[in-house]
C-alpha cells in the first residue's frame, strides 16, 4: 500500500462547510474528495475543470458600476426603454 502523507491548507469556513455538506451527500469524506481531485490532476496534468475570471468583477466594470450607482444617488442617471424590455399595453 502506498504511504500516505498529511497535507494542510486553509479554507474559508463557509467554503469548508459547503464542501463537507456536498461530500456527505455524495458519501465521501473531504479527504477522499481531495484525493480524487489530486489523482485526476496528476493523471491529466491539468486542473480538471475550467478556471477563469468572471469579467463582471473586473476593476473596470466595478468602477463603471460604481459610477452608475453614484449617478443614480445624485439623480443624474437617465433611463430609457429599449427593445429588450416589453412595455405593458
């Protein structure tokens, strides 16, 4: 049997709780889930799912949204109906 080692890392408490709940529903321990992940990474030499940054949270978009929120608070925002909104008739 292969020798096992301990690996320690920190998780946000809510992330850990959520993962524990899902693992329990799947009948897995967190250790088993991480082992599955580690084996797949080792076998495929890649992260086994897409990892990307959501452009919604980019610095430029956050600044844009903050400016719109500021304009709304100052009464400077102008809203107009467009084709994607169906008007009640």
